[in-house]
C-alpha cells in the first residue's frame, strides 16, 4: 500500500552533512551566547551540569550505536537487529532514568551539586535525550 522512498547515497550524505554542520554550529554558538548572558558563577554552574551530562551519557550509552554500523551489513535479519537494538536502548534509558531518580542526589553530590528534585529531573532527562540522540542518528543513517 505504502511505498517506502529510497534515498540514494548522495541524498543521505547531504542529510547527514547538513545535520552535522548545524549541530556543530549550535555547539559553537551556544557557549559564546551563554557567556555573555550568564554571570561567571552561573556559567560555571552550567558548565558543571554540561560536564555531568556528557560524562554520564558517554558511560551509559555503551556505544551501542556504533555496533549498528558493524552488524548491519553482516546480519541477514536486519529488521530484527534494528528492533532489538532499539528495545535495548530504550530499556537502558528507562533503567538509567529510574536509577537516577532514586540515586541522583548521591551522584550529584559527587560533583558537588546540591540541588532540588526539579534540577535532578532536568539533568536526568537531558542525559536520556543525549544517550538516545546519538543512537537515533545512527539508526537513521543505517
């Protein structure tokens, strides 16, 4: 009934390149703008939160997204590989988020951030989106 559109290599490369360039531009412009908007203490707090998000997401993701590039070409049942990888990624995200809600204050105390539950939830959601963003990018490329 529905025909899936197939993209050629040139279109896929253009999509990926455009996305990477826009992401890099956003990454470069954000600190430049925030340094002028925030005070020194606020910007330091922002950078500390950014460090926590990057550090935690790198550990929690287990580089599951890079395994898609390797196994996609050598497996026969590609749909099963993609669905299992997606389910594993979602399970990891949900398990991490639940553990972060419970043990988040201890983890944030390690980084000397004493905050309320609202900031803890925001950090948890940010890490979850950071983890899944890399995975979904790989899923769309494959």
